[in-house]
């Protein structure tokens, strides 16, 4: 079986990774495709890092659309065909008139969880403004939500299944920028990319709100490199692009901020 303790060494999301190791062993044993629940970006990134070392199994993650944050993973033996179509999920629309009582992502998610379902069975929630929202969920929840989710805030809603192709996903806004810094320290690059003071960025880092490649980083002096993804809770994401050294031995860094 899989080298469990070796795979779990130093991982942050130990319970989630351990659960997926169990599911991978099941997939090896039964020759079937095994599905995880929905996973958050940090969990996904860590699981993919851990399983990259293995040749016995393969993973495919999918959340309904390319930029989906929460995704399920399909796990199968390496010898079997595996693609996104085997990741089982469905979309529902939560329709109502929110013109006079605007609802946020938190409101829609809270109403869904208020019916008694658990977060692990729900993917992304896409807020559509005054028309309501769309959500991606595990297939077994659809009938229950259609019967149970009747109100969000003060607004009556109708919940019904829709095709995944009907998801109205907006492309994330992005801004390209270049900064020249004396070092590649996380606080220097991130403060330039997010347009805030270095001391404010250090506060975010110290508070544990900053992740690099979905891994929490609490050292402001950590070095970043090309390809890194820096995320700050509620502030968006920053991708580190090409890095060049100037004639004055400073670093010219291309950045893309996603909002």
C-alpha cells in the first residue's frame, strides 16, 4: 500500500490528505474511480504536491469551470483512463428578486448550509447580483436543495438544477504591473503588487493571512520566485511573472494581480 507516514510528513492539511490517501488506496484495491468531497485551494494544492511523487495513482481535479476555487478530485489507478467528465458534480440556480435586499456570497452559502448540508458537499457559489446565484454541488444534494432552499435573507427563492454549461462565470479582472525592488522578499513584492505599504503587508503576513502557492507563509523575508502565486484573504491573488536583474543589481519583476 501507499507510504502513508512518509506522505503525511510536514503537511498542513493532515486530515484532508490522510482521507485522500485512504481513498487512493481504495481506488488501487478496487480498480474503480473514487471521488473526494469538494476541497479548498490550499487542500487541493497540498494533495497534488503529495501525490505527484506517486506512480501508482493519478488524480484529476475539476470544479465545474476552469477558475473554480473549490474542486473535487477523481482518483484512479494509473492504468485506467481518467478525465474531468468522471468528476461528478452538478449546478443549481437559486433564483429570486434581490433588487431591494442584496445578498452576498456569505448569505447564499449560509442559506444553503442552513438547510443542514455540509460545506464539503458544496463547490463554488457564483453571485449574480439582483437575480440570485448559482452553486456547484454534489449530485446527491440537488433534490434536497430544490425542496429545502426556499429563502435567502428576506427573499423567497426557487432552487433548481441547471446545466453546467449555463453557469454565468465572469472572467476575473486582472491588472499587469512591473516593480523594481532591491530584493525578492515576500513583503516587498507583495506590497508592490497589492498596492499597499510594506508595514501593512507585514501585518497581513504576521496574522497568517498570506499564502504562497496556497501554503501559509509567516516570514516576511521569505523569497519569492517566478511562477509563485501569492494570495491574501479577501484581497485577491498575485502571480509572479518574469524576473530580471537590472544594471544596478535590482530586481525587475512582472506581476499580474487578479481581483
